C-alpha cells in the first residue's frame, strides 16, 4: 500500500488522485537525488495500476503485486540497468508497447536513468511517450532534470524527495555516512554492520573488488570508510599519493556507472564549494568515451 512507503506524503496523495481518474494511459517522470526511492515509487505505482484487489492502491499480497515486486510480471518492462536506455532498447519498447497485453491489464514501462540517454534514443522515445497507446504507461526515472525539454513537457513530473533520518529511523551520522541512500540504510538497519571501522584509504581497491564480487553491504561500507580516511587526510597528501589512490580505484573497477557513483560520494564528502562544479564536470565526463585512467587522475589532482 502507498502508506507503507516512507516519506513523500504529497507524492502518495498525488498518485492516488491520478489513479482515481482512471486514465487509460500516461507518461510520468519521477526525479530525485541519488539514493531517493525512485524505483520503489515506480513499482508501487505499477502495482496500483494493475492490482485487482484494491482500487486506487495496491495490496502487495496478491499474485500480481508479488510478480511486479520480483520484476516477473509479463506486462512490466524495466530498462536502463546499465546506465541509460539505449536506442535498441527504445526500438524494442516501441514494438512491445504496440502489442497486446499479456495479462489483460495495464502495460508499464519503467525507464531508468533517462538523463543518461543519448540524443538518438531520447528522440526515438519522444514520439512514443507523447501519445501512449491505450492501457500503456511510461514511468521515466532520473536523478536530474537534465533531459531534453520536449520529454519533460510531455510528462507528468513528480519529484521524489529523500526521507529524513528521523523517517528512516537512523542517527544523523548514519544518514550522512550513507548520504541518505534508502536501500543502503535499510540493509544496514536489518544487518549487523558497523560504520566505525578505521581503514587506510589505500585499502579501497580490495574493498571495491570484494563489493563487486559479492554485493555485500559490509564491503560497500569498507569502501566508504576508505574514502572517509582519504578525505580526512587529503590536505596532507601530495600529488603522487593522490595518483596512487586514483590507480587503486582504476585497477579494481572499469564499470563507468559505478565509478561515477563513487566520485559523486567523494564530492559530497569533500564539501569544497569552490571545486564542486569542476569535480562534477569531470565525473560527468566519465559517462562518455574519455580515457578512464586520465579522468580519474585529473579528478583526484583537482581535489
């Protein structure tokens, strides 16, 4: 049920009102800062559009709701898992949107990271989201409004805000450590983890490798602890030491989306307003075809 979602009461009320209008189709743009519950709200809305038990809400218990939760619902498509929807995926989406429903209810397409879409993919998507076919809904997810204006103008824009530390039931220190990331905070609360570990910043390579191999939150916490140590000592480090740190990162991971998220975390921790814009520009460049090692070197020398 919508009431089970943490925070964003105005959004929940708005979505319930949208459902009461019994629209036959629609395009929605859910946007919010990294770590906000964009996907959670998207899946909740998808359930509410299809739940046969509750009208204007979802029960979260029926077979339809459970299938959507596990992403196994035949009329649900989630795209953009690897950093933005590609042109081939948009073409596939257009074909599926024009076909009949498998379940006989609403077809829902959730597109992640639409702000990462290349121009050709965005333009191909535009015609489809402008006039969705009957019983077809598009939910676009983005961490910014840096999207082609025509897509924004054809979408119902919904801002999803991060819940506060009080709403999530953690201390301010714990909230800041995870920069308000809801998924990480929930795992942290449900497990036996500590954020008080003292690790040397040069241990980051091993921590990254372990996290990418296991997905364990403990390994992710170790990455954050290494970054905390790096930031704490940053004024004492010379350029050579910064470059060694950059090499530790680049040797352990080549996934550009993951590296962007890592650099975003570092930018938030450094909290240097004068350097933020430059650091964000370097971070954003990694999403394009730039030399990864060189970009990381420039990033850490700029800090």
